[in-house]
C-alpha cells in the first residue's frame, strides 16, 4: 500500500509539472505574437529637399512622415531608406539608384526631383525623359504597384532670400511651373499620386520661418506643413 501511494504522488507531481510547463509555453507564444509588429518599408528618392539640407536629420520631411505614420498606426513598424543628395539632378538620382540597387519590396516610395535640372539650366527634354524613368523605377521598388508611389511637387525657391537676391525671381517661378505642370500631368496619366506643396513654399517671403537658416531650403516648419498634405495620402497606401 505504501509503494502504491508513493507511485501515485510521483505520477501526480509529474502531471502537474507537465501541465504548468505547457501553459507557460502557450502563454509565452501568445505574448510574442501580440508584440510582433508588421514592418512598413518606406523609400524616399530625391535631392536636397529630401535629404533635408540645413535642417536636422529628424526635421527633414521623410523622417517627419515616418514618425507621423508610426504615431497614426502604432501596430506597425515604419522603416526608412533615403537616396538623395544636395545638388542632384534627375541624371544623378538615376546613377545613384543604379549603384545602390534598392530592394523591390517597399510599401511606400516618394519622389521629389527636378529643381537642380532647372537651376543648372539643363535641357527640359532631359527632365521629361528621366522623370518618366524615375517614376518607373519608383513603381518597381514599390512592389510593382503604382498606387504605392507618391510624387511631390518641386518647392519654389524664388520665395526665399536666395531667390530674391538672384534677380531671377520671375524666371525661377515660371520655369518651375513648367516642371511641376509636366510632372502632375504625367502622374495623372499614369495613375500616380501627386501632392502639391509648392504653394506652401511660396509663402516664404511673408513667413520667414518657412525658410531654413541658409536662406534657401525649407525649414522644419515648412516640412511639417508638407506632411500635413503627404501623410493622409501615405496612410491610404499603407493601411
């Protein structure tokens, strides 16, 4: 009888330990699944307006957009890659893309390019051809989905201290209207989302806080106003 009782308690103890271990394993698995977040990949292509010349890294519009999206959709993790540099034309951006070879699994791709084509007096035909090529590449990087691409209009630097001192105020605006008109028309024809932020920068003489300390590029405040227009479009894409 004593041996039977001992065996009974041994078996009971093993059963209880096994049960506790099973419950703990299941609970841990449940916690891990709750903590896991879907990753949203964002690629920003452009020039000084994308890299954020004369503002802090977190002040540039791609970073502000990343943070805004992360705040709006807390269940998802947002990652950002920027391919941009001050002074880049469409040609430079195409060359950089060929070198870096971005992945083709981005959930969101933004493109803001062309001001240096205008500034460097490049033939407009170059922009027409290479802008189209860049849009095609942006679509390829965005999983082949044109609905995942946002093209942003070129800011008007005529409304900055630098633009005013150049004695080409009207020429700058006129030429940038040509660039932006072409870009918007092309995007409309191709079913690409186009966000106009040019008019925000045209308030730069009335509101000097919209211009960075270099007297040329947008400030953190200006970029935040860009985000007010870009974020709703981006949210439609990634939700």
